[in-house]
């Protein structure tokens, strides 16, 4: 826990920088890049300063750092090439470009970096001598989840790159089985740290990762905002997709005439 102030300081600094960047470029989307980068950095900071055994701490640094680094680079590739995401354009219009409100939004994201670093605290304090087996299991979950998220991102990017698909909904690859496969695999990824924290005196903290990520994705900042924007931009095509394709957990699609709960 003693390293959390360093995580908080880093998060506040990068988000303050991000707010200044969006003032120049009028693109709030940089906040997602910095969130991923900040959480990855928190894994490295806590692994370095933790007092647990070396193996889980090294695994935390490698797996947490690579996950966040990949996600940050993927998001940055979109932010630097594309116009401001519709979700953030809506927020900017709703707030009438009020920089005080936008700054508050960035600082709130800094606090979320600290919140999502709590599972890393549990891993960094794990001094269990039986950690090797759990590290192997964690690495398997990490490979499945990060690989699935990267594949979903790649499939969507390829679909969006084709001008013929403008205004249409991606229904290919993993997107045939879930409306948000990238979110599903992002959520699954957080079980990596539950496994790395087995035997830790603070092991219960690791469960905050998958629990909070599910709540945020399903009910707060993920799916609700994304689907509202999709309905605004794609209308009936996306409504048909909603009727036929599961929202979060991947499963076989139904006929759009059937009702999906």
C-alpha cells in the first residue's frame, strides 16, 4: 500500500498533461490512451516497490506492463489518425466545451487508475512459496484474454478501414458472437491478477479487478456509452445487431426476429 501514493502522483501528472493535450487537439480520446498507460505503469511501480516474492512480482510487471502497453498503442493509433470519438464529442457538446468539467473528467480517470491498481497491490505483496503453478495459470488466462482482445481489435479495425462499411455494423469474426468481444476479453484479463494473488495476505483485493471492470463496462462507462453512440450513428442496422447478437458474453447469434434479454 505504501507505493500507492506514487501511483496516484503519476496518474495525476499524466492526466493533467492529457487535459492540456486535448485543449490543443480537441480530442478527449487521449484519456483512454493515458488510462491504459497509467494502469500499466502502476503494475511496474507496484512490482518494483512491492515486498512479496520475486516470481509473482516479475509476472505482474511483465503481464501488466505488456497488457497496458498493447492497449495504449492500439488506442493511440486511433486517436492520432481519427477525429474525436463520437462518445467524447457528445460529452464535449453536452458540456459546451467547458474546460473545468473536462479537467474534472480527466482527474476522475486518474483516480480510476489508482482504483484499478488495487489488484496489483495484492500481487506485489504475495510471498507464497507455491506461486509457480498459479503464475503458469495466470499466464494462460493472460494469453487467452489479451490475444482475444487483440484479435477483436484487429477485426474491427479491418472492417472500419473499408470505406464500403461506413454506417454499417461489424458482424464478422468475434463480433458475430458478441457485440463487445473486446470488452469481454478485457474483463477476462483481470482474472490474471486473481490467480497471481493466490496466497497473498491481501488476495481479496485482486477480486476488485474483475468485479469493478464488469460493473464499469456493463453499466457505467463502457457498453451504455458505446451502444448509445452506435444507435446514433448506425440506427436500425445496430438495432438489428442488438436483437441478434449477445451483448457481452460470447454465444451463437439468434435470428433478429427472436427476442434477446
